[in-house]
């Protein structure tokens, strides 16, 4: 049970981080900073992959 709760907490945290990065990406787009936009896109992609992996772990438990 502890593992499941920990994974759920991790998924929630990742969703929050993705939301934060989306907002920062939007600000970078408005400021016309293409390098920063690309950085946030990579970060969001990595966080999404990690979130998907953790959700798969939840389904297995």
C-alpha cells in the first residue's frame, strides 16, 4: 500500500511540474525566446514520459 501511495504522490507532483513548465514556456514564447521555449518543450516531454511510466506502474499494482 505504501508503494502505491508514493507512486500516486509522484504522479501528482509530475502533473504540477508539467503545469509550471507549460506556464514558463508560454512566457518564453511571449518574450520571443526560442531557445528557452525549446528547453521547456524538452523538459515537458521528459516529465510526460516519467508520468506515463509511473501511471503504468500504478495499473500493474
